[in-house]
């Protein structure tokens, strides 16, 4: 947007009435978020945005102070959006933080008919800033959701040490390509870190085993074998066994056990150990 005389007049109006406009703007923002932020907190956030808006409208265009202020303003609005996304504010509440400035300004300018053309140009600027804020919020929220999904995935795929040289991966939920990749990575990393030579893949918590799930398990077992470790698949319930047979899935020479206890006893016996009553 080119800076002309009308923008300069509007910037001067905003500067002359800064205290009153920012105060009213803060009140509107707090009302829009239903009291989850105080007027003092809101004013602290909004004063920087307000000053940068004035700088954008006052300075010259490209490669000048106005352009520098525009870059700073977008950075401040992006951080404002990320902060609101992390705090759990809704998209509309976040956008309101910018759009409500128009209402605060209009309440003062309504009786000044000679400034209406300037207010329309100012309104278009705020609309653009509000849209940018909304887009920044959406991007930040998507990143948060992605990070949370990754954290949940990691928490749902623990690798535990059962005995010296024996580790287990208790699987719960559905196995897909992304999760299988994570299981494989964590299993291989633990095999290398602990020097274990036997791993138990427990699928007691896997609701269904189809051809795709079986292929994922076989890939994990083969990857462990490349590191010199043998794998046992445990937790095969009667219903799962029937499904595996009906689908014609072959586990080949991979040891399978009904329970995790059976798998541990099998791993111990291969290691030349035996657990009995004291």
C-alpha cells in the first residue's frame, strides 16, 4: 500500500488518540475472550502492535522505514498468533484481537466525516493484518497438533528391558506405516544401545491383525535380525490366530507365543537360563 497524505493524516489521528484507542481496544479484546486475559495483559500485547501500525502508515514505502515496520509488524502478529494457539484460544478469538481495533477507532472517528476516506483505507489494512493473523494461527495450531501426535506416538511405543539381553516392545492400538517405522527405529536403537540379542514384540493390545499389520511385523523382525537379534511375537489371542490362518499369513520361522510370559520363558531358555521356584 503506497503511503500518501491521507494515510499520514490517519496515522496522526491514531497517534494523537493512542491512549484512548488502545484502552478501548484492550477492553474489546478482553470481552471477546470472555475474561481469560486481563485488560493490563491485553494492553501490553496490543501497544506494540498499535505502534507498528502507526509506523507502517507514517513511513515511506518500499525499502524505507515503513517497509521495515511492516516486516516487524508481521513478526509480532505471528508471535501473537502462536502464543494464542499455545494458550488454547479459538481462531475467532485470535483474529478478534486485530479486527476489534477497527471498532475502537470507529467509535472516535464516527463524528468526523472528513476522516471517513482515511478510515476506509485504514480498515482495509486491518483486514489484511487480521487475515495474516488467522493464517499464522492456523499454521501454529497445525504444528502443535503434529508435535502432540508425534509425542503420543512415541509414548505409545515404549521399549522395555525384561532381562539381561532381552527387550520387549508392547504394542497397543493400530499399526500403520508411520508407527511401524517408529517401532523399528526405537527397537534397533535399543538393541544397539543395550547389546540385547533377543526382542519380544507383544501384540496383546493390537485389536486386529491383517495382512498389512503382519507385513509390518515381519519387516521389524527382519530389521532386528540384521543386527543379530532374534524376535518372538507374543500376545496372539485365539481370535487373532483364526484371522491369521484364514488370511493365509505365514510367519515362517518366527517364534510365536500366546502370552508375554511364554515369550519371556522362551527367550530365557534360548539364553540357557531357567526360572523356577525359589
